[in-house]
């Protein structure tokens, strides 16, 4: 939590220095803040959906791998290591 406050303080102090050096920049801050908020919200939505799609895509592969590891003694007992390994090559 300390790093969040430090980062926020750094951003605010940087903006204060910029506005002090160029007061006209203060007029651009509200539209820039609105654009940043809009793009940030859009990015979060897209990132969340991408993470969900990635989890759905990985589920069958992880399930197959978990089943193979669980049945490894049986696979070795029947001598089916080579066919199982070729079936698992994703």
C-alpha cells in the first residue's frame, strides 16, 4: 500500500511542476484525465475477458495433463507410454 501512495505522490508532484512551468497545461488536464479514465476502463474490461478466454482455452489441456499424471502408473503398466506421449503433444 505504501508504494501506491508513493506513486500517487510522484504523479501529483510531477503534474504540479508541469503546471507551474506551463500554466496552459492546466487546461488540458481535465480532458486528458477523462481520456485516461475511459481508456483505463476499456483496458480493464478487455484484459478481464482475455484472461477468462485464456483460462477456458487452457482448461482441457490442464485437465488432460492432470488425468495423465494421475494414471501414470497404469500407463506404464500397460506399456502405453509412447502412444500417450504422442497424444499429449499439444
